[in-house]
């Protein structure tokens, strides 16, 4: 009964005219940036963080969440029609979705993707609503040692699930932790890593770092690409209705993808991406005729699309219940919450229940909006592909600079954004993923705070992390995770999973 009461409270918050407007704006913008390859939800949310400063916190988070799961919808459109994934999680959709489009069944593929995404999003929302209070209740029993161990597990999970070299991912995490230490030590009042620069006394601004690493660097990378890489759909979409045979194959795949994505989305690092790959592998293994895959099997569209949308939404669970960002987008969401003086974690549910439940219910509202918007507006989304990038990139860079400046009305923040933009570009060129750095930067100060508090309580005895059952269990899981991924067989499988991105 409590669940129903909470959902009614959330519905009351989510359906206010202002929140509906921002949900609609977020969903439409998310779909648009999902369609446009190379921009992505992380860069967009990074750009919009300064703009949310003047908004109501609930409206701001609803809009940013809409951008995230809207991008999952939009990414499938270009993946199916022009074999160009607008979002990384839509890479798998290209395999069979584009083949269906070539056979004149683009409408059926788009319909399977949209319906699967809506079903997965709706189920994942209920999963969040049911699981979040239980996890939050457990989180209230956490002490400093448990929180430190949890963050260690989260960071190591992000390393394991990051594509590319494990050593490089660990290096990015460590670099993020070190950058997070810049500023004044709260306990001693001593300045650390400021090099005598007064603007660094309060530490680096996450908005500048986020916009630089993701928005600036993505823009520079896209400028390298030739305009011929941008494709335009010239065929016919065809009927949006699936035939009886297609629906019979797609429906079970949607269900399996939803369950798989709901579980894997909670994992740190890239749950939605991993879920789409895992779903495709599962569908191919259990199919009556595996040879259909790669030639236009509708299960290869319905399953992964359901999985990545379910995973995108359940990735909010660690953020809302534990204050732990599971990926770069969730790190941006924490940045938005801190801008509004909201401490992420289980206390949000008790201190601001209308925001907590309003955000959860808005996910379902957003999924309804996306289902209604996506299929009728396919023509508009495809026309976005014809926009020359020379018109897009100046607007992105100017918006980033204005956003960075308005946070503290300080030109120094613009320089920070530009420096991290160049650094982000260099990281990608060196094969280093920037997302672990952002997670390390967000979690670093919290880890340090909980480490110090735990050692203070134990009078400097580090065994506190191993004598407390929950803390010891979390650290043991983290150690097992690292050992497992170093095994030759698993290491090879891990490389195969992420080969599509490299």
C-alpha cells in the first residue's frame, strides 16, 4: 500500500504543467541528440547543467532524465534506417535493424524498437519504484566504512565494464580521484594541488570538467569526420505494423530484454550498453534459426532495444538510493543535484519525497511521450541528419562557454572547460575512456571523507574495513571482480563485447 501511496505522490508531482513541459522538452531533445550521431546524452546534459541552475530542482532532474532515456529511443531510429547508431547502446540494433530496412520492413523494425522501449521503460520504472525503498532502507544502515567499500566497488565495477585497456581505465580513475582532491582540505584547511592559483582554492567545478571532457572533446572529434560519413535515408519506411509472425518473435524478445536490462542496468560502468550486447547474444543462442541473425531478425531489434532502455532507467537505482553514479550520465545527474544543494543518497527519499517519487513517475510519463512522439515524427528526426555539422559545432562551443561562465561569472571556468576539452580529446586518441575519470572525480571527495571518518572512529585502525561484515563483503566482491576479469577466458570475452566500439 505504501508503494501505491508513493506512486500517487509522484504522479501528483510529475503531471504538474511545468514538470510535464520539461519532461516533453527533455524527451524531444533527447530523441534529437540520439538521432544526431556524435553528440550523445552525456555531452548534452553537460551543456545544459548551467541552464538548470535557475530551474526548480524537480523540473531540472525530470528534464535531464528525459534527455537520457530519450536518447536511447532516438539512437535506434538512425541505427535502423541508415546503419548509423546515434547512441552507443544502439550499435547492436544496426545489425538486424538495417537489414530489415533494406528489405522494406523499416516500419516494422522501428515499431518493434519503440514498443519494446516503451514496455521496457514501463517495467523498469515499476522495478525502480519497488526496489528503491528497500535499497534505501539498507543504505541507512551504512556507516563510513560501508560507504567507502561501496564506492571502491562502484569504481572497480566501472573499470571492469569500461571498454579498452583495464590499465588505462584504472589510470583514468586514479587521475579523477587526484583531480577531485584539488582545493582546500576540510580538516586541516591546507590547500592541495592549487599551485598558488586562487581560483582553485575551492576545487574544480564539475560543470566545467564535464562540459570539457564530453561536450568540447566530442565536438573536436566530430570535426575530424568527413561530411560523407553523415548519411541520409532515401528509402521507404513502409507500414509501421508488425505482421503476425514478426510480433510472435518480437514479443518474447522484448520480455527477455526487459528482464535482462533491468538487472544489468544497475551495474556500474555501462549497464545499458552491456545489456544490449547480452540481449542480442541471448536471442541468437536460443533462436530456432540462428542463421536469421544478421539478415534481418526482428528479435535482434526488439531484444536489445528493450534491454538498453530498461538498463538506462534502472541505472538510476544506485544514484537515488546510494548516491552512487553508475555511469557518466548519472555523474552528471549528481552534478545537477549538487548545483541545487541536494545531497544524493537515501536521505533524498525522506527529505524530499516529492522530488524522489516525482522523478520516478516522470520516467513512465516520459516513456508514454516518447512512444507517441517517435513513430509519427520519424520524418522530422531523419531530416536532422541533413543539418551540416559546421552549423552545429559553433553553437555547441558557444553554449558551453556561456554555461561555464555563468556558474561563477568567472572567465577562469571557461579556461578550465577548454583545457579539459583538449584533455578529453587527447584521452580518446590515446584509447582512454573519459567516463571513469568523471566518476573518480565525483566519488573521490566522498571516498576520502568516509575513509577519514571510518579511521577516526576506529582510532586509526584500518581493520575496521575488514571486521565489519557488510564492508568486508563489499571489498571481497570488488577483489573477486578484478580477479575474475583478469582470467584469460573472461578477458577475451570482455574484449569481444566491446569490439564494436573500438
